C-alpha cells in the first residue's frame, strides 16, 4: 500500500493531465508520435533484409537478431550471408519441401543496394517490387532509410535533450540561487560563448577530424550540445530567483539543508512545469538541426540513414521527385506532431492557470 501511494500523482498534476487529454489535437498527436517511436524501436521487425522466421528441414531459425547465416546453411551454394528474399523465392518454388520464410513487411535494409550489378539510378515507387516509396540514387530503399533515419533522429534528440537540460538546469539554478558576482560572471561568460558561430565550428571540426574517426553521432552530439545549453540557463535562472524567496526555501535554510538539497530537492520540483513545456520544442529544434547539418554535408557520415541526406539527394535529382517528397513529408509530419504536442503541454501546464500562489 505504501509503494502504491508513492506513485500517486497529486491533484494538481492530475488536473493538468486531464486538461492535456481534453486538447484533442495535442493528445491525438501525442498518441501518433508515441506509436511512431515505439515502432521505430522495433524497426528490425518491420524493415529489414533479414527474415523474421526461417523454417528449414524441420528446424526454425530467427535471423533478425541472431548471427550471420550463410547460403550453405540453407542448402545454397555460397558462403556469404544468405539473401533471404531469394531464399523465400526458392522455397516457394518447391512447396513440397515444407520449407518457408517469413519476411518483414518491408524486406530491405537501409544500407543495401537493392539492384546489385545494375546502374545507380533512382527508381520510382513500385508495390510489385516492395519499394513503396521508391529507391534513391544508389538503389537503396527510401522507406527503409526514412524509418532508420527517424530512429537516428530520435536517439540524437533524446541525448541532446538530456545533456542540454543537465548543463542548463544545473548552471541556471546555481546562478539564480547564489546571485551576486557568481551570477554576473557566468552571465558574461555565456554571452561571450553565445557569440561563437556554431556552423563555423562544425565546419572546422569536420575538416580536422581524421578520416578513420569521422563525424559520428557522438562527435556531432557533443558539438551541438556545446552551443545549445545556454538558452536553458536563462529560464532556470529566472525561475530560481523567484522560487528562492518563498517561505519553504527559507525554512529549509533555517533547518540546515545543504545548497544542493535546497536547489535540486526543493526549488527544482517547483519549476518542473516550465521545463515540461520546453521539451517538445527542444526535440523539434534538435531534429531540425540534425537534418540541416546532414543536408549541408556536415552531419552524420555516409551511408548512415538520415533525412537530411535524403533531402540533399532529392534536390540533386529533381527528375526523381519521390525522393525529396518522401523526406520532406516525413520531416514536416513529425515536426507538426511535435509542435501540436508542445502547444497542448504548454496550455495544459500553464502556471498562470494552475498556480497555487496568490
């Protein structure tokens, strides 16, 4: 019973959540976005060149998350990884054997050349061949690259959110709580740091990184976070300045609570509503930043699936409009959903409407 009471939400929070559910546009967008995120987590079961299940000679195999199986493992005459689409066709041609293959709905890998041995050229959407959005300029399935590009964007935005909030919240709360020379000194440093041109730094770093390392996700994330944490400090500084004058903060100080306990256990929980409203817009800005950097060629290294890279391909191959149309539509759809969720959260958690102070 005690464990259950720990997870009960207070009446004010429940009222905010009911308000959020009543905003139909934001709530439906939240459900759609959550579904897309959950599907991207299990993308290998939906978009993959490996089979989900292979039944061969009375044995059942699950190759999706397993090791590499060669053609000889399934009665074919080669020693490299088996092509499961060809294996499925071979088993269908011999139904008497009882062997069968279950492929994902989109049986292509995002890095796979779907037409080996043929010229590199974009191919239009074809339901007969399973390329529902067509292929790009080097014969890779666009839908597969969109799905895995979405997952890469989610990983990037989640990590970006955690690190920028960790730095911005910590420094902003300390600035607001201590004030004085500490506050003024850190503000001057932030102003100087904010004037460093972000894009120039990305170009310089991309040019000096050794070819063997490359601009991978970790390096790119580090650079973007390095120049994106400053805005959060101003919000947290203002909120902490306001909260530290409350009676509960003075009471904690009189009782001898440490600075870290007062800031992170007392003040921070009372400004969470401000943080929650910024989360969707931070995610949208990080996805936009990653897409823009990939489009300019300073983002993730090829052949990493990326929406910005697809947009760059599309603008270079206007004779294949399905490339840019697919990437642009996916980007706009996700950003619109995130924006609708952010607007609903901002309205539902509006401190002017739900404040307890008079």
